[in-house]
């Protein structure tokens, strides 16, 4: 139970930098605003790579085709995320990273080998991340 609470707490705390960067983008100017814009993308890349690494780690519990598939998807997601950031277009990168989160959630839900509470947590956190990405993209559109 304690591990579950720690996991949930860390998961929701991990949303704070997303929303902090969105607020910084919305309300700051000059360098601090620019830092928020870039910080959002870099943090999103880091978290998506972290989640991909977790998928890689889970692969060790399986053998054969399932292990290979999880590792290929894990590596493919990291390459996709890095390529998104390398576009050097923050709005496009944010949109592509958001698709990466949604794709990972879709894949994890197909696996159906996690505890029910963790599946709910991943859904809640992904919804929070997607909302942050949509706000970020909307702010870019609004800024012109």
C-alpha cells in the first residue's frame, strides 16, 4: 500500500512541471518565457523516455516474441520522441510528443498485465499530460 501511495504521489507530482511550464509560457516574458517554452518540450521528452524505459524494464519478465516486441516499441518510442524534438518546432514537437504518450497508453492498455490501480493511474496521468500539451499548443496558436 505504501509503494502504491508513493507511486501515485510521484506520478501526480510529475505533472507539476508540465503545468508550471504552461503557466510560465502564458504569463512570463522574454527569457523566462523562452525557458518555459523549451523546458516544457525537454521535460516532456524526458518523461516519455522514462516511460519507454519502464516498458523496456518490464520486457525482462517475458520471453520470446513478447520481450522483443516490448523492447522494439520502447526503443521506437524514444527515437520517435527525439525526432519530434529535433524538428526544432516547439508546437509540432509538443503535438508529436502528445501522440507518443497516447500511443504508449494505447499499447499498455492492450497488454492488460498490470494491476488495475496502476492502469487507472496511467490513464489519469496521461489525460493530465495530454491536457497540458493541448494547452501548450493552444498558447502557441494564440501567440500567433
